[in-house]
């Protein structure tokens, strides 16, 4: 899962480096407002944590897909079996990411 916000100056996405899984957890770590500097237009702004949005991490999804494929080929070449588990692994990781982002985005702080 990756956390990001949109820059008010240029509209580009700014990724927030945090491994908080929920919004309350993020508040505990960084407070209610986060100072973020845009790397495109160099504007510094205070962003409310309700404006921080979670999305599935592309790196994790791609890693899961590659790992699943490698595992599938390995099982096929070594044991001559086709394992649905190896192909199910990326799906499970994708579902887990989707669930985490949904949980994060649904919870707003008032
Ligand atoms: Zn900007």
C-alpha cells in the first residue's frame, strides 16, 4: 500500500513515506497535519491527513506477479505439476492490498 496526496500547486501526486496501515495509525505517527514538499514545483504545504489517500503499491503487486510466475515455472519444470496455488498467490496479495487501501480510505478523522 502506498500513501499519496495531490499537490495544490501543480496537481502531481506526492508520495508519503510511511508504513501506517490505517488513518488513526498515521495520525499517531505524524499528527493531524503533515508538511509535504512537492518535488515538482517545490511548494511546501500543510496537508490534512484526510487528504492522504492510499492506493495499492505497484511494486508489491508486480513482485507478487513475478514471484507467482517464477513459482509456477519452478513447480512445472521440477515436479511437472501445474500449481494453481502459485498463480493464486498474486491474486491473494492483490486482494490483501485492495482491502488495506479500502480500510485506509474509508476511515476519515473528524
Ligand atoms: Zn507541485
